[in-house]
């Protein structure tokens, strides 16, 4: 019977160890307290089952023979694992160990719900592996066509442009260092948006600057823009991706941590976070969220964050220090008397703030 006890002891340990590994995945990778609790409860339940054996399980521990165990040597390495492979391997350890416990417990005439626990492990594996697959898909780097330099993101604003044409202002902004140009003219009819969009597309392509269209997926398609920027009430990211195809950039305006994480989960390529400060360029603007939201998001998101809302040369350094990958502006550039000079000054401030950032 001592050898049976050794088998039982080894498999109780093996199952608990495997459950601890996947519990940490649920807790620290998926950040799902309820899921982590279910794994932990299965692990604790397993420990309680051990107490059904002689001397409340102490007989199994007493039979342990580490030095005499021919299987205690180091196993050959199979190279680095992905997180999914690591979780799968440990789920298999748990399930196999539970099957061994189920069979050998019969020799001790002990009744324990090992079969039920094994099926619980199957269900947990399916749920956790499905979640991990979605997470790995979201974390996969975007194709090169969907990557951009968001350092200085200039948004058009015809009514703030001092009578200058959108094309003229855009040309000067690019001359001063704009890395992204967004066409955002809420009052323009579709025909005019397409006309202006084609001009901006030609200009940005020649300059090597990313060109984004605000809200209008149809216009973005018509002018072959690099992508579209969506608000909270616009098309869902998945639907925009289906229409635009896999090679186009999709940005999403977010006003809270929850909205930012949801946009990332749905496949956004970058986040527009704000309004950081009070702004008058948007009549229905949300209340300012302040730069602290960037600090809260920095450890939680892996896609670029573009701060927007009331950003000028005097406060741009603050949002960069808080974690923004770039700043989006309208009046700070398009309403300036010297458009190129205003863009150039913002680039200088951003560069200096990045040098000081840890």
C-alpha cells in the first residue's frame, strides 16, 4: 500500500502545482478575480480531498521518497513557451493527475469527486484558453501599414483657420513637423469632404505623413486615407475593420479607463484620450479628464495614446510626461498666425519632455 500512497501523494502535488500556475494566469494576466477564485477553490477542494485518506492525508506524505523516486531527475528542456502553451501544459498536468487520483483512490476504498473535478478543469481550460487567445490576438503587433508616428497629430478646423484654405494650413503644419493629419470638418457635406480629402491625400502621401479621416468610413475609403478616427457613438471598431480591410488604421476617442480598455480589446490601433483640458473647439465636448488618466492607462494599454483637448505648447510637456505617445491639436496649430512655427514649437516641447521622461 505504501507504493500506492506514493503515487497518490505525487499526483496530489502535481495537480495542486498545475492549478497554482493557471490561477496566476487568471489573476495577473487576465485580471479576472472571479476566474482566479474558481481555480483557487478547485485547488483548495483538492487539498480537502486529501484529508479523506489515512491520518487525514499524512500517510501519503509519510510515504514520500524523493531520493528513491526514479522520475525525480530533471526533464529535458523543450525551449521557450508562449503563455498559452504554458497554461495548456499545466492544465494537462492537472487533468492527468486527477485521473490518476480517481483510479488509485479505489485501491484505498476512498470515495472522492475526482471525476467531477477533472471535468471542472476541462471547463476552466476552455474558458481560460479562449480568453488567452483573444488577448494574444489583441497584443499582436499591427501590420506595418497600420503603424504610425503619432508625435504631433494635427486636426483640421476650417472655421479656425483665419480664412486660409485647409490645404494651405495642412501644408504649413506638415512643414513645421506634423506627423499625422486628420480631416475633421463636421459641417462639410460628403462631396466637399471627398474633394478636400483627395487634396490632403496627395499632400500627405508626398510628405510621408499619415492621413486620417474623422468619423466617415465612407470618405476614408473614397480618398484612400490611411485610416479613420471613430467616436464613442460611431461604427464599432470591428465593423469599421470589416469595411476598411486589415491594412487601415482605426483610432477611437476615449474618455475613461473603461472605454480605453474596451477600444483596445476590440482592436483599435491607437487611442484618442481626452479631453485632457477644457476645450472650446467641440461644442459637445466631455468634461476634462486631466492628465492623470494617461498615468492610469500607461501600464494597462499596449497601443499608442494620443492626448487631445485643450493642449497647447505650454502644457504639452505635462501630457507627454504623464505617458502620452503624442498630442493632438486643432487651434494650437491651425489658428496660429505662423502655422509652421506653432507646429515646430510643439515638436520641440514634445521632444524635450520625452528626453526627461523616465
